[in-house]
């Protein structure tokens, strides 16, 4: 009889034990103009919270420093350029960023071009909400022919000036990735060994989710669900450019925010491009930047361009067609059998 | 034509086995009509006979009793060669195997109670393995382990205690 | 076996180990969260995963006959089974992660899968 009582006490105790805390600290915030999702694994709540706050603080700082159209260091720079005046005493960070961005612009054959702010503004994407416009071909031609480029910048520690007053810098395709790299640095400093940071869809992984890697889903560009998932190992980053986040539809035609610098028009018929970047000091930045040239560039040039930019793993979704590299195909797992069936799957090299 | 009479010589052992098996089969049948809270959770009272046979006589007797019980019960219930039969057989065989080794444990410290608990864990272990490996391969049987373990401990203890009392009564222990 | 039993030390040891194992088994294998998907397995393969948040009846014809699975109000059950014992039907509704109902004769089983997401974060 004593035994039975003892037995039931043990059983009761274990039921209580089951309500233990998980060691995943997750938080969502609206910062940097977008939704930021931070997951930290294996740390005390206190440490995780402090680290999260530090990262958010940094994001807010970057947001204020690099905003493309609201009052910021960047807009001050753009104003100076527009007036043909030098921008005095730029922050070390800004000069670094611009130098890096310039290298990437050249490497991408100018398909990634942060200097086309005037075009982006014309199409209405320099607002939080955009209204459809009727494109004026002649006006666009004028803007295109101004050929703004970061190459026209003279960058030094004491000033930045531009040979072309029509250079208007928009770091929209760079800043989120850069912020990821910054966040990684901050978390390392705070000895956070396992975290996953998602800024507006751009993700970088630190460590693992317990005893398995962090896992990310890839959005279906025409649906609200994830179309595929893959593991993101330590240090890897993933970024997607898509026509489904910032766009408007006019007369049945979709105009997204990814504009071809040579034509002045938004790209059509590409739904999304996802790039997977191997660990590197600027993995985050690359994951943001490198999806753009593949999205904007011509289909037949993609392979060569990817090779030039050292992009080994990418996935492109177009209407009824999903193409990806073999290495990407090996890594991803489609979640939706239906999409696999109705799309022509193509594996390039 | 001369009438041929086939005489089967029965030994005392045969009689013992027959008697015990009959009781075991009877217990099995009674148990089959009792409601159980969950499939697979059974008091397994026929195991008392198996264990008793092991202590009172020897392992060979227990083996025979067990096999006869499983086969006869399933034939009577019309479950011969069904998954239920397979489960019963697997559980019993693994249970017996465990007893074969467990009986060698020093009996100053280990009574039928402990052996019964061991054999009932072996019994459910064998059944869960059969389910996982053959009957329903993809099933996540882990969910069942806690409940089955509780049943194994509880009924193993009770059956073992009953066996112990029976053996004591017969001064066999 | 006519040796006297001096003490029940060995038995107690066995029982103690069993208890420890049981506690471990509960902690490891039992989840108390409500699941969101029920996986239906038929004849050794996964027939499909269905959301628990819908009203649905799934009919499977196995070698014993028709098994009818019903999903309603976040729970699932065997509404009808062709087997003799009707164990699976008698168990009633399940809704917690890891809970499972099996109909061995007809080779049908249903299991509640957890709310564990397919991925930690979404790239978009």
C-alpha cells in the first residue's frame, strides 16, 4: 500500500516537471521600417532580452542614419550632392558602406545601383504607401540618361562629393543586409552563441537551434504560405528580392520596386529571387544585395552573372517556372507538393 | 485387420503442464471479456500461472504452459495468426526469455514480485517493438511508452505478489 | 526453488528503477500541448496530413472494411471502424500532440502532430 502511494506521488511530480521553460527567446518588433524577428536559443531570458535590446537599438540607429527619404545622414548627403556641394565629415560607417556598395555595383555590372534614387522616387516608392502612377516614358528616359552611379562619387574620410548631381543614393537593397552583419557582431560581443535574426525577410543564422540547425521557410511569391524550407547553418544568410512586397498594379500590370537602371522600368515576369550566402564577414550584406542583379538581369545572363558574383546557391521563381542551382535543390525541401507539380522545375548547373 | 491402439504414455510432467495450461487458458479467456481502458493495457493474469510453473517446477514447464496458453486462447477466440495473436506471442516469448535469465538472480533478494515486474516490462517491450517494426512501422510509439510502463509496473507487481502468495501457500518458497 | 527469501532488496531495486524509468518516460514522451495537424497513416504509408481546424470526414477502405476518421473542433477520432474490438473507436477524441489511435486490423492509425513549425523564420 505504501508503495502505491509513493508511486502516485512520483507520477504527480513528473507531471509538474513537464511544465518547464523552453530555452528559446523569441521576440518580434517593428523597427527599421519593417518587421524584425529575433530568436535567441540557450540563454537566460535576461541575457537574451538585453542582447535583443542592444540589437534593436542598433537597428533604430541605422534606420535614422540611412533612411532613403526621411530625414537622415543619407538624405543630407543626397541634398549636398543635388546642390553640387561636398558632404563634409561623413561618418566612418557611411564611407565604408558607400565604398563597399560601389564595389558591388561594379561587380554586378551596374544592375545593382544604389544611385538611382531619382528613378525610385519617380515611381513612387519613396513613400510608406504608394499610389499607382502612369509612367511617362519621356520623363523616365530623361532620368535614365542621367546615368547616376556610385562610380561618380569621390569618397574620402573628410568629405563625399559627386561628379553627377543626379546621384541620389538609396540603400534599400543594402541596409537590411548590413544591419544583419551588425547584429551578428553585437551578439558575438555579448557571447550569444545561437540566434536567428530576420529583418524584413532577410535572415542570418548564428549557431543552431539547439541540436539542429536553424530552419527557414521561403515565401511563396503568390501566396501567404512558405513554399519551401531549408536549414541555415551557422553564419549563413539568406535574402530574397520579390515583386510581392512593394508594388502597385495599374491597368493589370504589376510595377514592383525593383527597377532596371538601364530601362528605368520595374522588372516584370520575375516573381522572386532567393540567394543563399555562405559564411563571410559581410554575409548579411551580400544576402541583401546579390539577389538584385539576378532579379534585374536578363535570363540568359544569369548564370554568368552569378558566377561572376560568386553566388553558388540561388532560386528563381517566375510564372510557372522555378529554377535553381543543383546545390540549392539539394538544400531545400518543398513544403507544398502542389506548387512542385504545377511549376516547371529547372536545375541550372 | 487387427485394431491398432495408439497409446501415448503420459508422464507426471505432462499432467502438470496440462493442468496449469488449462487454468492459464481459463484466466486468459476471462480476461478477454473484461473491458480495458486502452488497447494493450491488460492485467495479464495468465502470467501468474507461467511464473508459478517456473518456480514450482522448472523453466521447461513454464515454457510449455505459456505456449499452450497463447495458442489455445487464440484458437478459441478465433484470433489465431491475427495481429493480436502475434502481439501475444511476441510478448510472452520475450517475457519468458527474460525470466530464463532472471531466475538465475539470487533468490534471497529477488522474489517472484521482482521477476514479474521484469517480465511484464519485457512483455510490453516486445509488443511495442513488434508494432513499431512490423505492424505499424511509421507510428510514433513513444507516446505509448509511459502509459504501458505504468501498467507493466502495476500489474507486474500485483501478479508477482499473487504468485508469491500462492507459492508460499504451497510452501514452495 | 525452495530457497527462502531473506529480503525483498532485489525486488525493491527493480521497482525503483522502473519508477525512475517511468518518470523519465513521461517527461520525454508526453506532451501536453494541443496539436494542430492530424496525420493519417494507412497500410504503412502516410495517407495525408490534415488540419484539425476544419470539419472533415475521411473514409479509408482497408482489408477489414471501412474506417471512418472524423475531424471536428480541433479534435480527431475514429468515428467508425470495421474491426471486432472497436478499441480505436472507444478511445474517443484525441487532440494533444503525440496522441495516437491505432486500428491494427484495418491498418489505419491517426496521430496528432505538434504545433512545431516547419521552420523557425520565414524568408520573404
